[in-house]
C-alpha cells in the first residue's frame, strides 16, 4: 500500500450545502442509524451472554461459593426443579480441561513452529504453496470428524499399542500408570494436538512470511547458515506471532467439545495418570446435558460460565501480549 | 575511515577457505534441515490418514438413499441421514439470513463510520467473540431462548440462532478487511458525482468488495456446517425429518454423526463414516470455492 502513488485523502462526508437538494435528506442519517444498530448487536450479544448465563447459574455459585464450585471435587446432581439439592464441584472437569489442553499445546506448538519454518524456508518452491494451502484447508475440518476418526481408527490402530508400550516401559512413573483403557486424557490430548496444529501453523506461517527479507539477506551476507538465520533472526522477530498462535490454539483446545467428548472417556473421576479417563468442562456439559434435571442444568451452566471466564482471560491476554510485543519489536503481529 | 587501504585486513580469510568451526555449524544446519523436514512429514501423516480413512470408509456408504432416507435403529444397515441433511440445510439457511447481513452491516459501520471509540470497542469484542467456546454459545442460546423468554423449547430456529452467533464474528472480521481494501479514490469519485454517503456505500463500496465479502461469508458457512456442540443444546437432534420452524427438536448431520459414532453398532458407525465424508466434501467445497473467488478477485483488481 505504502509504495503506491500518493494515496487519496480519506474522504470526508460531503458537507450539506445549498447545492444539495433536500430530497432524500433523511436517507443518510437513517442509513447511519441502521448500520450503527447492527454494529451494536455484537456488544448486546456479549452482554446478554454474560448476564444471562451468570444469572442462570447464580443459584449454584450461591450455594457452593465461587471457589468452592471451582475446586470442589464431588459432583452429585440432585433432581430438584426449583432448588439446588446436589453437590457441585467442577474440579474434575477443570482438571481434565487443563490436562488435555496442556498435552495438546506441548505437542502442537513445537511442531507448528517447525512446520511453519519448513513451509517458508525449506520447502521446494513447487511444494510450498500446495502444502500451505492444504494446511489451511485442514483447519476447516469439523471437529466431529476428528472425533470419529480418533475413536474408530486412530485409537485402536495407533494410540492403544503405543499406550501399552508406554505403560510397559514407564509404568512405574505416576503419569503413565496403568491400566490402559484406550480412551482417556492422553488420547484426547493427542487428537486435540492434531486438531489445533493446522490453525497454529497457518498463523505462525503468516507472521514469518511478512518478516522483511532484507534482515534475512543481511544475516546471510554475514555468513550465517540457514539454521542460524532461522534461529537468530526469524525466530526472535516472529516471537509475538508464535505467542499469539499458542494462545489461539490454547483457546481452541480449552473450548473444544465433541472430539474431546468422544475420546476422554467421560467419567467423573480425576487422577494423575494420563491414561485415566475423565471429562473436560466442555465435554461434561455436552455429555450430560440431554438427560440432566433442571437443577443439574443450572450447574452445567455454571461450568459454562467458568469455561467462558478461562477462555476470555486467555484470549485477552493473547491480545495484550501481541500488542505489547508488536510495539516493542515493530513486527507485523496478527 | 582514513586508514582504509586496498589490502585486506591481516586476519582476512578468503571466501573459499572455511573458517574454523564451520564444519560444526554446517552439521547443525544439516541436522536442522532434517529435523524440520521430519516435522513436516510427522505433521502431515495424521492429516493424510484422516482424509484417506474418511474417504475409504465413507465412499461405500454414500449413495442416493443415504441422502433421501431416514435412519433405521443403529443395529440395522441401510437407510440414511435425510433428517440430518434436511435439518442442516434448514438451520444453515436461517443462520445465513441472520448472520451475514448483520455481519456485513457491522463491518460497514466499523470501516465507513469509524474509527471512533464505539468502532474500536466493536472490533475488540468481535475478536473476543471468535474465541468463545462453541458449547458456551449453545448454553447461552439455551438460557436465553430455549428456557428463557417464554421458553421456546428446542427447535430449528434456536439452533439457527446459535449457529448465527458462531458465524457473526467470522463474517464481520473478513468483511471488515475486504472493505478496507476498497481504495478511497472510489469513494471520492462517488462523492464527486454528488452521491450521498449511503449511496456511495451501497452502489460503490459494497459492489467493489463483493467478491471478498462472498469469500468471507462462504468461509463462515463452512465453519457453521460442521458445528456440533451448540446444536446439541439447541436443536437437540432428531431422527425424523422435521419441518417445524420452532418447538420440536430438529436434526443435523453433525449431531447424527456424533450419536452414530458413539454407539457400538457396526451399521450405525458405518453411516457415521458416510456422513463424515459428506460433511468433509461440503466443507472443503465451500472453502475451496471461497478461496478461488477471493484469489480471482484479488488478481483481477491489480
């Protein structure tokens, strides 16, 4: 944009003068009013979301206390219509969400960085474009397909033998204690990693692509090898983009429902072993909502509010980090 | 600078000599290349496997019956996802009507009437909205419409509202980017001809951005088709074709797929693979066509 011929100044709305006929004089204000109304929908929706779900979930928070709800580890739903009779502690589900998302990020982030580096700097020119295009297409695949594939192909053919091997070798370590059931935290985390890999790769790739070529050329001119250029020039410059990608991937992983629901095992227990079954916040809502009593639905609503809070914090943090790093390094952040 | 001479500095090493330690640096470079290539291969394997497996298991299931017949009990073979396809079509049509006009209008407000405090707030919260978990959107619409506000119950309309809420920020963000690409010369030319602001927007800016707006809308639709979680809480799912606008539970392909895959009967799982193939093809078709329109428009205008 900046290299083009002098840009036209931003148009001012023409002043209403005597030349203008008074016919249709109300059209402009009306149009502006209509468009503004549409614009405020987003704000109204978000406000409604917060108010409606919080007020719906209020009785549960009132009975358990906010932190009692978050850290209580007993979930027994009562069948009442009008009051809260059960015990609601969301910790097993919060734990499941944290564990599966952590597994997903730990696996996917390094891979995404490496794949983005490969796509931008190493791939043969003929391969680079179709490969990055494929990666972006795969970011659009619905999560229910990942769940189906994970449960009916990946788990029995790849993950289960791998888990059994892992249990045999590292079974003495508390993270890999048996028994191996197949479904569980680790299975859900690995499939989540596969799911968030394309979107993270796409974002990191975009950030690397806009990195100015003269810095790289200067580094090459100083005699750097390709690896040194990647490590000491490209990686630091695209750091904020990588953080943004990690946060966005984390946001996805935290809120992902269907694929996790199909692979995590759906129990209400929680334990240190990664082979154990459990539930994430989102998967527990989706799994039990259909048959839940009105009272239990209120409690599920409360889980939703907690999930919303966590993802909002992650999202806003990502934005602030990107904004600050972007200002510091002056790179084109997402 | 005055000491500059034509002779090389005393420690100069000609380029065709290797510096000490260069073999280790070359080794590091080589191994980095190998590791990065391996990462690419590792990342592609599961994705290739998914495409392969969905095609292999799904291709035998999908036929005309699969689209026109309803599903028998999970144990029995045959039949199809007519209820789901009809429901998805119904829900998506409503969701498109609800989300795309508002999304584009919001983008018009941001680009044409901004920047001011209001527009930057809207931009920020649109960004925030893209990160909201889909299950929470389902809970919200459940709380707002299904049990709140007179209790509309489960149905097509509330499902469509949930999908529209998911699509709205995607449409807005992409439309905003596209409107920003319309050069100011065009706006000025329109004003110069005496057009009012709304005429400029409707007759000049929006047509100029039309291909880009189409791309963004189609990508949003591709995203909406596959959404499962919000529909579980709003449309609720149905095995029969439901034509009611609101009040009785409506089916959708992703819901049927999930329920089919979650039970242990071979026939039901087979149908789920068929549905997965259909969804996959639909989503890819929308994405590819959207990208194609987008790339054609951007090469045409420059």
